[in-house]
């Protein structure tokens, strides 16, 4: 599966809309950040690279930033990155025997803002993030692992500390751009976020599995590949909340059309009760029959 770079901004914007996600590019001086898990850039196209569910300790994901500069000039930039922690951290004694394993950010949309990663300007959480914690440190995401929603624990977006292709100690859950703080990638990313989009205070960072995007991209009927998950918003989310409330999984007073922690917990509980995979994702075409 390969998707051309040309027109990628429009395709990603359409995909975000179909999944009920926000698109921050509403005019000049705005940027949208998307992490495509399990792919890489190959010239003027994007191709599959690795498996989002397999920990290889390599930078096998692609961070995409698109938007408009001043004068409505469009831009699109891609960076080799990782959405998964390094194996060194997963197996670290820091997490051994703890009730919380090393976190892996799950597909969804999350608010981020400018902030500090240690001594460097980077991006930090502006709200909770849905993660799965590898409790048994086996580098596998399993039903027995812990779903968590940390906020303020430092799941940042930043550069790697070196130029190696091994993630290693560079990420204990952070979203990391390869190449070091002073390579070519991070300074360009920094310029887009800190200068070009200087007037934008919140960035809705979106994590997407490449195969999910690819299937949607290639489908004649794209509605078959539209789902609701953490970070979605709107009327469909409100419908989901109402259905969960009727069945006793969600408080009716909490219905707000925002797919956050409460909705995620309720949907996973519903899925467990009915023998479904508790992944916190519901295809839109199944929503009416929930």
C-alpha cells in the first residue's frame, strides 16, 4: 500500500473529519500534527514500515505537520519518528513490579501545547492521553495490560537525544522525532510550531495507524472505515453516550459529545460485557445497533 505525498494534507483533513476529529487548520498561521504509525516516506509517497503493535526499537512511524503559513501558503512536512517507547524503558527496573507499566499512546486525538521537555522547548500535554501500560514488560500490548489516561506525567513531543536509529532511552512513552535536537528535522518542526503557528495555543495531536488510514483512503465506500475513539467529538459521540447511558454504562448527566476518559471507560466496559474486544473503538456503521 502506497499513498502519494501530493494532496496528503487534503486527504488527512478529510480523514480527520470522517473520524469525528478536530482539524486545527482553519486559516493562516495554523498547523495540524498527525502521527502515522507504521509507515515511512519513500520519495514522493508513503509506504508501510513495521507493525504498530510490534516493538522493534526503531523509528518506524511518520510525523506529519500540515497547515497554512502567512498569506494562506500551504505547507506539509514529514519527520521520521516513533509513537512507541524504547525497549530499554519497557523493561526498565523503573516499571518492574509496579502497578503501572511503560505507556504506549493509543490512536486518538489529544490536546498539546508548547512547553518544556527537561531543558528544551518542546510540546507537552494539555489534557489526558489514552495509553496502554505494559504491566508484564513483555513488549506486547494485551487485554491484561492496563488502560490509563495520564495527564501531566510528561508524555511529551520532542527530539531524540542522538541521531541513532535505536529508540532506546529516548522515549518512555513520549512521541519522539529522530535526528537529535540540532539535526535538520527538529529545528524545522520547532519553527513550524513556535513561529509559523505562533498564534495557535492548542494543537490537536492525532495518532493514526497507517493501515487504518490506508484502508479508508483506498475504499470506494469510506463510511465502512469510519470509527469513533478517544478524542472524537460531535453528534455521533453524543449518540454513543446516550446509548451507553440507556444501557447503564454512562451517566446521562455527563453527555457532552466529547469522547474522553468517561466515554472510553464506558465503551470498554460495554464491550467486555458483550464479549467484544475491549479496544475503546466503535465503527460508525455499527453505532445504530449498539
